[in-house]
């Protein structure tokens, strides 16, 4: 709400008006792109959430099966099976590697597992007791590891997407509620100031035109007066001459 009552501290000129309009266009375009990015990340976020729920549900059954298989192997082969397995294993048969997947500009970590066939050459099928149960236990735990790797990948992507969506939404809200209203208020302020300057210039021009018009009328009036002045002097006469008695008339008795 604070952005609606604020504006940038700029000089109200035509050049600055163009600059602020260009910034408003960029902010509007960036807001639209970030909004689309947020929508795409939200869709991916919901898909990963559904996969996490499904994987966790299946993980419960798989872990139960693998634990039961381990119990069977211990029951058949004895408690000394742990040392026998460790002696026959030289290196891991499953390896996990990480990669990145780009979703709307956000790099999501992904974990994949690979199986090494050479690591399985020392299988436990030749054991004197419980070889088949040990193999079944091994297969069950391989499935459990695969599910765990997939779940770890999904949860890591889930957390990464959550942070990316929060950051994107903050930027969208900042552009929508702070930056764009501030730029719009600045444009309105500059337009108002330019209109006021235009009205002042128009009023000033009207005053100047009125002053020039009055001066022209005064000059024309003076010219008319100067033009008519000699004619008045030519037809004018002295009224005192009619009453002068310099030459006395004989017929007048008084």
C-alpha cells in the first residue's frame, strides 16, 4: 500500500517522462514473465508433491518386505550372516550420481542410481545355508534403495522449488504493489507538472498578446490623432476676432 502513495524523486521533464515510461514497460513485462514462471514452478511443485506422496506410500510396503526378507535370511542362515556378506562384498553394486534439471530457469537436483554388474560376481548363492533367502533379501533391499534414491531426489527438488517459488512470488508482489504503482504515480506527477507548465505558458502568451494588442491600439490612436491635428488647425478660427472693434463702423451708434 505504501507504493501507491509514493513516487520517484525526479525532475518533471519530457525526457524523464520517456525514461519512466520505458521503466514502467520493462517492469510490466518483467511482472508478466515472473508470473508465468511462478505458475510453471507451482505446477511442477504440485506434480512433485503427488510423486512424493505416492513414493512414500510404496516405500512403506517395500521397507516392510525388505525387513521381513532380512528376518527370514537371519532365521535360515543364522546371525553370522552379516560377517559372511561383508567378506564377500568388495565394492558397492549400486552407485548414485547427481545431475541437474532446468525447470523455468530453476536448476533442480536429480539423483540417479546405476547398477555395477561386475560388483555382483561374488554372489551369495553358493552359501551352505540360506543362499536363496539371502539373494531374496538382497533383491528386496535393492528395491528399497531405489525407492530411497527416488524419494531423496523428489524431496530435494521439492525444497528447491519451494524456495524458488517464494523468491519469485516476492518479486512478483514487489513489482505489482511497489514498483509499478510508484512508476505510475511518477508518470502522473510528471504529466501534471508538464500540463501546469503548459497552462502557465499559454496564460503568459495570452497576457503578452493582450499587451501587444493594447500597445498596437494605442499607437494606431496616436497616429489618428496626429493625422487629424493639422486639419483642425486649418479650419479653426479665433472667436475673439468677431468681437474686435479695431475698425469702427460709422453706422454703429454705440
